[in-house]
């Protein structure tokens, strides 16, 4: 009995330590976001620089109204939406198609292709070779420079391949008996059954496309084609709103509130989409972890 009580006490103490660590990490992660949110909703006439507050002294949407009416922000948002939607749709399709091909033992050069995928997990080409490749293909200053390089990644291919390998082989055998080709099997069987994998891949690719910063900074030279992350960088680096299209000569808004509101707007779409795909997210990731 004494040993059981000691064991329970040890488990109870361990649980308390774990909960304290989890709560501490959560608070550390959430507080900066709440601070940014608070500043973005603070009225400009009561804003005090460098003052820490998690609740706005005076709630106002003035900064958001100003940013959303700014042509520069709307153009950057439009460019990012185009790149994200296009990159996600084509990325999911090509990833699943390539992964499905890798599951076929009669695929020519299958071992070589698998080796390339695994090699991609361990090594990255690098910034300079990527830029030279994009330039040689004539993709500089185009949306394709941001969409095409992200169509296939080794990690996404492995997740998709693991999921497809988990599908019952009897379904494909029955489809072959009925005279279905690989293309028919892929479109009629694999895609309808791959909802969890599609949701997971779509989330990964969409977040990656939305958060692209280095590539647009390197490949996009046209001011009208810059993405939201490059726009945020411009806001964060510039100490004032002059020349950024978020203020006028008569009344300039505080730069800090503009920065924080822009950061919130850049994060908002991903935060809104995630709850709808969360139920598929864990399942899709676990399939890759178990079968990979």
C-alpha cells in the first residue's frame, strides 16, 4: 500500500510539473500575440509607444480601415491570394500524383526517384543555385517563380505516399479487373479516399505559400507583384508611414499601430482556415509518421 501511495505521489508530482511547463510555454507563446492584437486595436489618440498592455485603452478600427483602404496592401493581398490558391491546388495534385506513382513497383526508375525524394529530405540545393535556375528559366518577376518551385517537396511526397500505401489493395485490384487504368484508379479511387491527406497537404502548402518571404524578395522585382510578407517587411523596417500608402501628409498614423495591424491581417487567413481542416490534420500527419 505504501509503495502504491509513493507511486501515485510521484505520478502526481510529474503531472504537475508537466502541466506547469505546458502552461508556461503557452503563456510565452500567447502573450506576444495578445500584445500585438492589443496595439492594433488601440486608438491612435491614446496610444503610448513602448507601453505594455494586453487590453486596448480605447478600442478603435481606425488603423484597420486605413490599411484595408490602402491600394498597396490590397495589391499585395491579391498577389498573395493568387500565389497561395494556385500553389495549393497544383501542389496538392502533383504531390498526390507523384506519390501514387511511387507506390507502383512497375514504375520505371522507381528506386532512383525514391532516392531523389529521400535526398531532398537531407540536403537543400541552396539559395544561389535556385536563383540561377529560376533566372535561366525566365521566371524572374512572375507568379510562376513562386508557385512552380513549391509544387513538390520531399516531406509532402512521403506523407502522401504513406497514405496511399495504406489504402486497401483490393480496391485497386477490383478496379483493374473492371478495366480501369492507373489514371482512372487515381481519379476515381485514390483522390476520393484521400480527404485526410488532401486536407493535410493543402494546409502545409497553403501556409508555406502564404508565408513565403525570401523567394518573393529574390525573384519579384516589380513593385506591383510583391506579396503580403514583403509588404509586412516594408512596414516593419520603415520607421514611419511616409511613402507606404497608409497615411497622408495631414495626418500620419503611429507607425507601431500600423505595423501590428498589418501583422494581424497577414496572419488572419491562415488562422481562419486552420479550424476547418484540424480534424483531418492529425490523421494525415499520423499516417505519414506510422507508415513512413
